[in-house]
C-alpha cells in the first residue's frame, strides 16, 4: 500500500507540471478560440533564452527579468504581425498560423542560441523526502507548489478581474466584443504576454528536470490529453485533467505495463483522452454546445 501511494503521489506531482503547460493552451484558447500549437515552442524558447543568458555570465536575478522582457516583446510581436491581420478569420486559419509560428520560434531559438543541450540548475535541491514509508522528490514538491500557486493566481485573475471578463467576451465573439468597446488587440497582447510568462515558468521547471533541449517541445503534446479531459476553456479543468493524467500514467506503467511489455506511460494518456472524446468530448469542465439546425 505504501508503494501504491508513493507512485500515486509522484504521478499527482507530475500532473501539476502537466497542468502548468496545459494552462498556456487554455489562456490562448480563451482569448482567440484556437488551439495554440506554438505553446511547446514558446516553452523551449523561454527556457533556452534563460539558460543561454546564464551561460553568458548573467546571474539568475538578472536573467529572469530579461527573459521575461524578451517574452513580452515576443508576445507583442505575435499579436501585431500574426493575430491582428487575422481578426474574425475562421479558427482553422488561426490554428494553421500557430503551426507556422511554432516552426518559426524553433528556428529562431536555434539560430540565436544554437542547438546544444543545456543543463539548467535552479538551485532547487533534488533530495528524497521520507514521509513514513513513502519517498517523495523534494524537487517535484517544490515544482508542484510553484505550478499550483501560478495556476490558482490565474484562475482568480480570469474569474475576478475586469480583464478576465473581457477575455471571456472576446473568446465568445470577436465582433460583439469590438462592438461594446473591448480593445481586442490589447486583450490579445495581454493574454499572449501572460502565456509567455507561463511558458517561461514551465520551461524553467521542465528544463531543470529534463535539461534544456529541443525535446522540450514534446512536453506540450502531453498537455493535449490534459486539455481533452479537463476542457479547453477551463483553468480548473487544466488542474484536474493534469492530476488525472499524471496519476493514471504512473499507475498504469507500474501495474499494467509489466503485462504488455512496458512503455505504457507514453501512450496511456492518449488512450484515456480517446475514451473521453467518445463519451464526453467537451471534457469534465468544458461547456456543452448546442447547435440549432
């Protein structure tokens, strides 16, 4: 039983990290109604920028705000050069634009900072904490706490602030939001800036865990099952979906993996997401859409 809880807790802590990546998708989807395929590239770009600045002699407290400033400038540039010309275009058009943006950011990161993998040390100890007979990584605890604080803060931001309400109005109907005086370009710029900050935090935590390399873009793919389970428009859904995916993949690997040859952790979340698409396509917290014909 102690081993079961150890695996479960480890999975839940990993799930919070998945929620952090999924949150970037939720932010953009709330503002534009489109899946931002470039979120993984933004995570990589932020992490690679930070670690490259540190490698060039800047300390942590200088590299962090400078990287955040670069991400803000990047967000403003994306809004002006990519999103603004595509206002009121079909969602598939915006989705294709984010695919192109993903390759652009990967190429830009490679051209500016190079392709070498980097080791990232945030000064967070990676010791083993013993709670009774359960062993937990101190780094996972710290990373999960940071992710939980950020997710909770953004949940309050969306539900309690004026900008959060304006963001939901923009997501529902661009033209209607413009008609009532909501500055669409400003809202998009703010949302992409916040998404850039989320990408920076996610990039630092995942980079410290796995190393800063181009495989970080694949972490974003694990956020897709999280979104399908929780719902593409729900911040609480991103949290719950991340916890479910993190716990289920670890438990499946330990208890089902030996019977199928192992490696189940890589594909089990997508199988679980497929089941949700069959029976509840809007996710646990997503809004049901009724189409009148």
